[in-house]
């Protein structure tokens, strides 16, 4: 019954005490507070948002609601990277071996995808034999040995977040910035991070569909991270158009192309640009270089020298895969070409994401199976000047009917211009 | 999943369609909508209140969420009376036989008490043998035969209200006027009423503690009742002080005293005044008389002639009791007398209610057992001029220690004045 008082505080727009938020997180984690009371609190918190101090308290309380990873024995500073997720967002798969090749130790817990936001684990699972179920000890020892390791989110870490997130998902209370901030940062804190790099996506393919919303989220993350004592670096990046190709195997293929220094079209060029930018920030954040500019140079150099690719092979092999493994391939590979000379004015990220989900390349529901073969290779970007007959998209589909449907959806997501269109910078702002 | 959209409408302060509210009520009744989604909707509805049309839609939808009582065969207009509940509120027990003695047919579903609000059923159950579990057919046939019958709320009537109320109780969302209005009126509609008399209590012992809140609730009830096609009559009445004595057996005793025309102190005088007022409104509402004034005269006359008492005996006997049955009596009966000549400035209703609950005369939780013997007889009212040695309260307790505690609480709830204090009218306003 006592939790009713806590609900009342939020409902009436008053301020929580730190101990009330500890009670909330502990009760969500151990099931002592029933779902309906948590749901009522979440709606009250959506409509009467937590202030900065309350958000920091909640973040810490969620981080402390379960086990915490102890990174003792790994080189400091303990670094983690997180993206708010987007269509074609394969950043971690490319960035992790680059950073490891530069001498950083990167270990990461990641998730499966839901909705238009693909999951890093789903993509890695399209590599035959790749294991994403390392336990914390395996994760740490692999990271210590080769500098890079990835696994699924441990259920024992920040269990309050798991309970709250499941409820937010079904009660229309996901899109609250203080709740998002506490969800994201609590997991980073529980994972042992001290220095974090956050990639906040802005646009229809990301969680925050408007530039204002994404900026608010980024600012909220920066403030709360600081209050919680994290060394937080933040990039606000474009998600109005897909970040290169979209799918599972096709994104692994594209990731390896970038690591092989083979980016060859405008879609891949944007991926490479983002990777360089994020690597620059990451390397500077841990003081391996003096400036992000030096970091970008270092990243470029480990790609060009083949060190990043070699690190990727070491990583994939350590988790049971190989960079040379044959990836699952869709039987239908249809390249859509430009019917006339034109400029690309728009490729709506969300619509492309939805088209890939419709082919089975993503999940509508948590228990949907994924067809890792399907996807859409995106050869162009907003601002690309294309000549008649040049490739725009390659649709990888299970059959011709599916390819037909996807072609209509992808062309529907695209708009054209007779006049030149400005390219959009992939990184909008760095905090 | 679809109900998330309905939650989103409320969360964003938009307007529901009628079919959304039907879906809500049906899903609450049959369990298709999980508690946590209903809880989130309730909090959103608390913070973004339903407008009048939405409230009327919700009321009808809840009324139609289960069985409905068909009063065919009983004389029209089909009348029902409801009180929002208060400390010492025994109105129905006195009013029903009076109205029946005047020629009306009154059948009522009532509830058990929770918190400081006593329950009519609990009070009637203190009469040895009295049955409050008539089924709908028994209720109707008894009302047809003798004009008066009462029973517990049928679980099949307005089941959506039962589900929503249970959640509101534990999520801090009870005190929302549109939700209160739909809860109260849906049950009246499901019960077959066409003409209703609502007694809205105002003050610390009632549900609405402030005069403004009670007035808002009364106004909301009046508007929604009208939209739903009910002929609704409404009295806003004083609940800043107890309505006479408080307890279970002691309230039956006091009810019979009023019916025997034996009201002999200022506390009972207020009960009698309220009964006359409500009877006047009720009799005029069904056109048995032209004006409430004539209705009051008629009520007075059936009391004075003994017809009302005879009807009460017929009623009690029909349900297994008797007006002459020996009521349970507390072993300790301690009368507190005025220590000096003074005026009564305040008797806080809630504090007296809490004191009676502490003796076991009411429920803190739904499954608490009730001691029907205990209570506090209130001999005075705000504005009473008392002389030294005159009785103020009689405490009916299980033992001396309990009487000591209750004496302190009841005296603590009372304040005094050397100067005359104005009496408070029992009826504040009639709509």
C-alpha cells in the first residue's frame, strides 16, 4: 500500500525523495510493487516529468537494482558506447574492432532489435557460428585477451529497467526523456562504464523522430551522465535516411566492406563518415590521442593498414565466427536502377525500415523470427546525383513477390528532384 | 496491443470516441485489457480528465458492461437513492421505509463500508437474522410485495466498475470527478433506475473533503445524469461533523429512534432534518406530491402515525430481522459529560470515524472483520449550547482501555467556544 504515496507524489507533480526512487527500482526489480502500480507511476511520470536530480537518483537506483559488472583487471578508462538505434545502424560492429586495433579495450552488452530499430546481436547472429551469449566472465576475459567482446544484455544487470521497460512499451510511456535517460544510463553504469560515447539518432528512423526531441534527449543524457559521475561524450546524428544498407547479413557484409576500406557508394560513404567521427571522439575521450581530428586519422590508418580487419577476424573467431564465413544470401537479388537522371531528395528511413521488417528482416513482436538473408542495400544518399541506369537499391528478398512489394515500398520512400539537393551531414552536433 | 492507442489518446489529452470507451469498459469487465494498461489509462484520465461527453459515454459503457436489472412489473417511476457516504450516514435505513410508507417502491443495492465511510449493509447486518444477500428476483418480488427491499451489489452488474474501482483504489486515482461520476451513475443505470436522488456529502467525513470538491462532484453528477437521460435530484449535505451516532448497532438503534419519532438530542435532530429534506425531494421527484415542502409534511405524517415504523418492521421481517430484535451491545457504555458550560464549535467527522474504526467498528482493509457492538453516540452538534454535566458522547466499547483511547480521540476531535456558535445547516444546497 505504501507505494501509493509514491504514486501520489508523481501524480501531484511534487518531488520524489531519493529513497522513494530506490523503493521504486527495488520493487520493480523484485516484483514487490505490482505492475499496475508501476504502470500508474509511469504514466504520472510521463505527464509530470522527473526533474534532473530525480532523474539522476532514478538512474542510480536502477543501476543498483541488480548485479554490477566489476571491470577490475581491464585497462582504464572503462569505455562503453551506446546508440539510441536506427535503420541500418551497424556502427558498433565496425567501430569496436577499429577501437580495439587502436589499443582500446571495448566490451559491450547489446540487444536484439524491435520495430524499425535493428539489433546489433541479430546482425552478428547472421554470421554462421557467432555466439552472442558470453557470460560476464567470458566477456571480460575475451576483452582482456583481444581488446574486444560483445554479448547480450545480462538479465541480472539493472533488472528494474527490464521490468519498467516492458511496462512502458505497453502503456504508451516510452517517449519520456527522463525515463529514457535513466533506462540508457543505468545499464551503462551497471555495466561498469566510466567513459561513455552516446550516439543519439535524430529522424524518422530513430527513436526520436524530431530534431527537437533528439536534441532534448541528448541534452538530458549529457546532464544526467554528468550528475552520475560519468565521463559522457555525445554525438547527435542523422537518422532521417537509412545509415547505408538495411538488413542483417547485408549489414555484416557492409560492415566488412568498410573495414576492408571498400566503401564504394554514397550510402557506404555515410557509414564511413560516421565511423570516423565516432572513432575520433572515442579515441580522444580516453586520451589515446589529443583531439578528435587525430583520432579520425588514427582510425583511418588502422583501416588502411588492415589492422582493423585483422582485429575483426580475431574478434569474430573468438566468438565462433569468421570474417570469411559465407553469409546467408537471399535467392532474389534485384537491383533497382534510376529511370532518369535525377537528384535524391529523400529516402525516408522509417519507411525503408518498415519494408525490411515486412520481408521478415526485423521484428514486429519480441518473439518474431528473423530472416537474416533479406534486406535492402542502399547505394545512394540524400543529395546523390544519379544518372539514368545507375543503381539505387538492391533488394534481397526470399521470392519475386516479396521483391515486388519491397520495390514499391522503397521507391515510395524515395523522392527525387530535378535540381541539386544538398547532402546532409551525418553528424549533426557533438556534445 | 490496440489498447495502447486508447491510452495514448488520454495521455495526450485528446478526445476519446464512444467506441474506445466501450472497448475500455468491455475489456475491464472481461479481463481482456491487462491491469497495467488500465492503470496507465486511469492515471492519464486523472491528469487529463474526461470531458462531459466522454464521461457520459464511459458511464453508459460501464453500465452496459454486465447484466442490467429489468424493473418491468414494478410501479414507475423507478427510483433509486445514493449517498457518497459519510460518518454516521444511516440515511437509507430510515428513508427507505418512510418512502415505502408514502406509497413509493424503493429497492436498493448497497455496499459494505471501507475506511471512515460506514456501509449500510454492515449496519443492517448488526440486526440478528437480517439477510443482505437477496438475489435480483428476490429483491424485485419483495419490493413489489411490500414496497421496500435492499441487497448487496450484484457482481454481475457493471463489472467494469468493479475492476476499475479496485485499480483506482491502489493507484491513487480515486479522486477524479469524471471517474467518480461514471462509477456512481453506471451502477444506478445498470440497476434500472430512471429517477435518482443523490446525497453528496461535503466535509472531512465524506469522500469530498472540501466544499469546492463536493460541489464539483455534485455538478458533474448532475450534468452526466442529464446526458444519460436520468431524472436526477441532488442534495449537497454537511459532512464536516458526524451525522448523529457512529457505529453499526448504534446507528440501527438511532434509525429506529427516528422512525419512532423519538429524536431527542441535537445529533439526532440533524439526522431527522436530513431525512425530512431528502424525503421531500424524493416524494416530489416521483410526483407523489407537488413540492418538496408537501413531501416533508407527508414524511412527518407517516412517522407520526407509526406507518413508517410499521413499514420498517414489515421490511426487516421480510429480510429475516425484526425492529424489536435485541441488538448487539458493547459491554462498556461510557457517557462523556460536559465539564463546563460551553458551545460546541467543531466535531471533526473524520476523526470520529477513525476513532470508531480503531475500535473495530469499521474496516481499514476489505477483509477486516467488524465489531458491530462498538460505536460513539453523538448527543450534540456544532452550535449546541451545553451545560456542565450534560451528555456529549456515549462511547460503546469492548473494554475500558478501548473506551479510554476513544474518549481521548473523540474529545480531541471536538472544539469548544465560550461564545455562541452558529449551527450548520445539514442540507447545503439542492440541485
